[in-house]
C-alpha cells in the first residue's frame, strides 16, 4: 500500500500545482478569508455546490467572482429577488411566428460556475428551480432535457435568516449543498489592508490560470486519494451520532436533534475530506481532515429541535459536541 500512496502523492503534487496559483491570484483581491477559500476549492475539486452565509458587506459575492476569474470557464451571476420566476433561471419555450412553432431559450443556468447571489431573497419555488440542475446536472425545458457542461458548480450566497426580506431555503435544496460556509467579520489588521487595497482607485483583478480540463483531471486524482477503513468508520460514527446520539454516549443530544444527517452527508464528507487532503498535498485522508471539514458538511444537515432553540443551542454547537465526544481512530 505504501507504493500506491507514494504514486498518489506524486499525482497530487503534479495536478495540484494550480491550487497555490489560485490562492496567489485570489490574494491579490481578497484579504484574509483563507479558510473560506480552502472550502471553496474543496467544493470545486469534489464537485460539490457551496452555500455561503454572512451579513451584507463581507465580500461574499466578490470572493466568488474572484475565484471564477481564475478559471477559463463561463461564469454567470444570478441576482435572486422576490419577483424572480423559475423560467428566469432555467429558460423557457418561446413561440416563433415564422416557423409557427416553439423554440427553446436557454436560461443563465447554462454556465460552468453559477453565482446564486442572495439566494434566500427569492421564494421557495424559484430556489427550487435549481434542484434538478444541482443534483442531476441537467435542465428540463418543456419536454426535452439538456445536460449541463462540466464542470458545473453553484456557489450560492445568503443573508442570515433573521434579516428582513429573506425566505428559508427548502430542506431538500439545502441538502444538495456539499458545504455551508459561514463568513465572519475580518480582523482589525485585515480590515486596514482591505481599506488600503480598495481605496486606491485601481480595481484589483485576478488572472485566469486554470482550465476546465485541469479541474477535471484534478477531480480524477481526488477520487483516487486513499482512505483507510478506520477513517471510513470514523465518518460513519460521526454521521450516525447525529441520528442515534445515545449509542455514542451522547444522550444529552437526543432531545436537541430533530433530524440527523442523511446518507448524502456520508458521501459528501468522504469526498470533501479527499479534496481537502489534495489541497494539503497529500494522497491520503487523516482523521484531522474529517474534523476540519466536517462542520461545514454537517451544520446544515443537523436540524435542531424547539428544545435546542430554547436552550440556545445551534446546529454548530451540536456538531461540535459530536466531534468532541466521538472517538478518533
């Protein structure tokens, strides 16, 4: 097995060169947020959509736009508003009077990287227009289904639910996002750098350094990264602890969890951990990879009860307790 891991390490080193280049280019525009950038690269490499949450003004949109600038692929921004219609996203059939028939007008969803900006400011029926595209990588217009070109990635931003004019995302759609990232305020020194960078009158831009073919090759290497059976069991223990906490000596969590994580969480946690190992230049997954990326995979899949709300316990608190208590291999 050592020989196999060595070969995988060599592949990771060869195909992962662009990761550092992306980080350097994004650093020309974005100050700090290295952890958020890591998670977005994980989504890109693991073929998983990402939900980014934070109050207005934290550069969520700029971060997504900057990462897309480093990739030679079609980028499309969708600004979600209360009056948006599903057809505005997926496309529709338009009557052609010359041919006396209907023709298909494809919507902006037909791109490689989609920025769904302020996704929770549109009603549920509009948010759900993304479901087929996110899960099946295809869009149905009329009676015909159209495949989406790979790579296809949805990077959605949302404001906290408590804010005015927001709608909660349907649970079925939230589960389609591999990761939910929370962006917080920058540190004082970082904010000074932001002020100096953004008040020069010159708009910083990131250069294009990676192609879709590079990403697809890297994804192939990510899928081949080695994961030991003990690490797989650790993932299963974490996910099952969200469903049956009493079996993991977490009886205190049982009344706090309404719904645990679905099997999709197990799949996404394994894929995300492999992608995170790839970013770190390794051909194998460690338990630390699971602990690092796990909260971003699970925070939107563990649904707290009313009792948890009464105790002011969030899904993040519950997930942290699970990682603190479940035995690490």
